[in-house]
C-alpha cells in the first residue's frame, strides 16, 4: 500500500460523507419548506453552502493527489473527473477498494444530483406561485388602498 493510495481512499471516504450530508440537508430543506419554517430553511441553505465549500476544497486535494499519481504512472491526466490510475506498487486489493469507493461516490453524486434537480423544480414552481400571488395582490391594490384623507373617523369631545 502506498501512502498516496491510502490518502486517496481517505479523501474519497470524506467526499462520500460530505455528499451524504448534502443529501440529508436537501431532504430536510424540503421538509422545512413544506411546513414553511423560513428560519430552518435559511439554516439549511447555510449548511448546504458550507458543505459545498468543503467538497470543493476536498476536490482540489483529490485532483492534486490524482495528478501526482497519474504522473508517477506515466499516464495522461484527465481533467474534471475523479478516477484512480492504479497504485504504483500494483497493490490489487487497495486498487479494488478504491474502485469500490469510486462507485459509491458516483452513486451518492447521482443521488445528490436527483435531489438537487427536485429542489430546483420545487423552488422554480414556488417562484411562479409567488409571482401569481403578487400579480393578484397588485390587481386589487387600488381597491384596498389606504384612504388619502388623514382625518380621523371620529372626533374627541373635550
């Protein structure tokens, strides 16, 4: 086992954990949305932002390690994708563990993509509903406007 393979496997495990955490926050956000808990929704968005930032930082580490291993193997780097070129020492067991983890990460990524697409659709439809309600409100605004006279409707006797 090379230190690079071990580190790569640990980074992949961490990425899987972060993807699962992101999936949970997306699911919880939907529940918060259904019960109209605005404060909880704002917290979920902040959590999602933080998790995405951590995933981006982790991806940079994965990419750097991957590039180093590709160069050691004498292969051409593949930009924008996570893959494993194989261990320099030919440790088949470690390579298989990494390939299994890559499969789990790909599955989790696909799940997050589905949840994110559903979330986007929900927000887009909610935006339409808000626009319809605003148009409805604006069409009746002149009917229920504030009276122009500032006179009180009652008089006080002294």
